């Protein structure tokens, strides 16, 4: 099991000096991946489902990860996750390919369908369309990255007689990681994802894994995707103890992603990273 860290493109840890210090520390400590969350806008006033206050700062994940890529050499760079229906898929495909090229193929493109209706409404996307858009956008981006003469026709995106270069550094495009705990998200992970990204408690995980197994019995997984990688972000408790980490590994987690927030003092976050670097795991490759 590998270790990752998430959430440091927000609040008090988003500044340039803090980003450089913490990203290099994570890499030196053996973390294998660095994940950045996504909210274009947040409901104001805050609604119950919102993870942050509307005045809490959060950097665009692709911009943030480009900065992290420039100051690290080995960390994989994950969007955890991009709310895909809010993005133009051709523009996002270009951004993702650019970051993958500049980072030497280190991008993990985590995507989800979103869940905050005020955020969706603000960018002009109906909640009822978000799942279909997510599937179409993923298929359209993959076509643009891989086909010699890319063309796609769907309800929400269509193109032909165009091309986009450079192609991603990783053959076939960045590894796609699907976030979410719904039946649709599980099926999407099986049919379109190299991996799945979930969060919750240790007790929640078996239920999520059962959902993935159920989806795998209902839909076919393309051979090109290989084994589904499991990435999991524990939310409660925030501090993960060695026994719990061992249990995550036993349940089949490939990548345990720790989340230092709500700690906001960068020096405290550094200590948090140092503490968790001792958890049972396989360190990042040199």
C-alpha cells in the first residue's frame, strides 16, 4: 500500500512557499502521490453539504499541480477530484495532456460527477445531466488523447476534423480515477476508470468495496484498464494509526491518502506528514 496526501491546495497551505516546502517534504518522506481538490465556486451562504465556507480559498487543482510538478521529481499528481461536468472536456483534455507532458507522465486524473446543486447551477449544468455528461466527457477526452483521427458524437459534446497535440506523456492518456460512492460512480469506475477514489471511515470501506464488486458483476471492464486501483481517504479519525493502516491494506486499499485538514498551520501539517510517514506502506519509487 502506498501513501498519498490530499487537500493542501486550500486554506492556509495554498501559498507558494508553503506548497514548495510541503510538497518536497512529502516526496522526501516517501509519499507517492499528492492530490488536489476542486470547487470552482461554493454556495454562499454555506449549505449543509458544502465541505467549506464560501470564503475559504481553494486553488484550481490543475494550476496547483503544475506548480507542484515543477518542484518535485517523483510524486504522482492527482486531482482528487475534478468535478467533470463543470469543465469543457476538450479544454480539460488539453490541460491534462499539458500537465502530463510537463510532469513526465505523473498525472492521475481523478474525476467525479459533483453533488452541490448551487455550484452546478452557477456554471450552467443541470444536476440531472451530470452523470451523462461525466460519461460522455470521459469518452470524448480519451478519444482526443488516443485516436489518430479523433471524432466524437454525443448529446453534450461533439467534434470531428480536429486534433490536439501534444498527446499525454503516458500512452493512452493519464490514468483516470473515478470518485464517488453512488451506484453510478461504482459502475463508472469499472467501465471507465483505472482506479476508484473514495473517502469515509474504516467501517464505511467494506460497503464501498461491496458496491464496486456488485458493479463489476453488472458491467464489463475493458481489458485496457487493467486491475482497478483502490485509493481511500480516511475522514474520521483524521489521524490514522498503524493498526488502522494495516487494516486498510488488508481490505485491499492500494493507496491510502491522508488528509491533514482541518489542521491549517503549515508547520503542524509538516508534523502531520512526518507522523504518518511511519505508517505501514511501500514508499514511493526513487
